[in-house]
C-alpha cells in the first residue's frame, strides 16, 4: 500500500518484518534509489545470504556492470560501514565483500575503516587483510600501506611479499627493516632477527651485494655480517666474504674460505681471518693454512714465531708443499 504513496515508509514497514520481506525491501530500494537506507540495513542485519543477494552478479552477467549494484556498494563503502561502531557488523561486511570476490571494492572499504580514522583503525586483522588484498589485487598500493600501518603480522606478510607468487622484494625488505626498529620491536634478539631477514631479501632474492654491504654496515650486528659473508662466499667474492666474517667473528665457513682464498691467491686477506678463527677453534686446517699464508706473503718473522709456538698444524705436509712451490726459506 505504501510503495506508491511513500517508498520511504514502505521501506520502514518491510524493515520491521525482521527479514521476512527482504526481497521486497531490496526491490523497493532499487526502484526508488534508497541505496543509503539499504546499505545501512545490510550492515546492521549481518546476514551473509542477504549480502550475497545484493552483491553477487546474476549467472551469465559476471562481466556486466550493474549501476544499481555500484550505487549500493558506494553507499556501503563511503557511509554505512564507516559509521558503524560494531565489530560484528564490520566483520560480516568484510566477509561478504570477500565472498563476492570484490577485491577492489574491499580495498576501498578497508581504506575507509583503517586509514581514514575509525574505531577499527588499529585492528590487526583488518590491517593484515588490507595489505594482503592489495598484494593480490593491486600491488602498487602495498608499499604505501606498509609505511602507514603499524599493527600487522610483519613476518607473515613479508614472507608472502617475497614468495614466488608475488616477488615484492622491496616491500618485504621494507617490512623487515621497519619492524627491526626499537619502536616496533623492543627485544634486541628479535630486532637482530628482523635485520637478518632483511639482508636475506637483499642477498637471496634481489642479489644486491653492494646494497647488502651498506645495510650490514648500518646495522653492524654479527649475525647480519655473517649472513652477508655467506652470500659473498657463495657468489665467489672471497675477499669481501673474509671481511664480513671478521666483522661477524664467524669462523664456521673456514674450510670453504681457505679453498676460495687459495684459488684467488688472496693470502694477505686470509691471514687476519685465520687469526680470528684460532681464537675460537683449534683445527689442523686453520693452523696449516695460516703457516702457508705466512710463507706465500713472505712473512717470515710471524712464520717463525708461529711454528715454534703451540699449534696443531701439519708441519710435514706444509713443509713439503712450500718446498714443492720453491718457498725454500
């Protein structure tokens, strides 16, 4: 009765039917442009089946844009949901947009809730969802979100960024560096862990050893230097690797370091590394290679002091090796 006389009154009447007249309510909203009222009703009803009726496109018309549907979505995004203070209403609306496969609209919705100030701006789940949706639907937005948002699961999202599916290496690096700072991570061990993960992006994914060295210098943490040294050694830069391992006080790769240093004939650089290694390790190879490095650099004074002092070098072996190479002194 009211529809022809007062559509707004008819809407109120259908609304009071507690869900029994939802189809009629949707129809009158579309006919008379009551999209703002319908948007508020949908948010308050928290009914995913009802949401599906208005958000899902009819079968066979998936590619066709419905102007009425667009007007409704605009009212939901711009007004109805940002006005809500109910966590359940927000959660249900977000689920409805996800179920309808509306990533672009979901991003707009979440931006209004999270970025433009609401009771849910600091909600971790919503921040996570905003970044993850952007990663999959509009990766150009991700860097901005990482910069603006502070309460999301950094490690998990960074891993998704650098995965083979997305290759957002710069964004992953930015997350790790941001959350390695004291204002985000107070525990020192966790800070260093984040720094190691950050340099891991540079060396493992971006293959940028120069930038990684700059970053390691800024951090100046032993595990970070160690990660860099292993990458430099893997890429056949033994001199750089030796410098990094010395900064890290890490002798764990001594076998490979000795082999690469001998191949590269960089005995001068090898000597301080082996001296560092001897402080924490007592290995035949370390002492033997140190004697050989002294001999190859004609450092006879240190050589004499070393061989007459306590060591575990294979003197006979290294003596024969030097004699064969004409290092008679």
